[in-house]
C-alpha cells in the first residue's frame, strides 16, 4: 500500500496540483520560487522511482536465490583488543 501512495497518489495529486492548478495563481502573483520548489518535488518523485528499482531488485534476488553471501573483506586487527591493566 505504501507503493500506491508513493508512486500513484503523490504524482497524481501533489504534482498535478502544483504543476497545473497553482501555475495560474503563482505566476499571476509573481511568486519567484515556484519553479524551484516544484522542481524539488519532481526530483523527489525521481528518487522514489530510483529507490523502488533497488527495492524490487533486492526482492527478486532474495526470492530467486541468486544473491551471493556477504563476505567480510576487512583485515583482522588485533590492536583494538587490548586488555585493561
């Protein structure tokens, strides 16, 4: 249900109302930052789609079993394990 609100209702309601309805009112009153804030909303939509792609990719890998196990590539460091005197 979260994807429904992020990728359907958000573009339909918010971006439509700021992009179409408010355009006539904002430019009529001389709102200078209208384009800047509206572009930030479009960037937010792009980020939502970008993260959805990664989430779906993770789910496909997890369900198909093609994900490789995580490997610890760090070198062992014994200096951190000092005993108190």
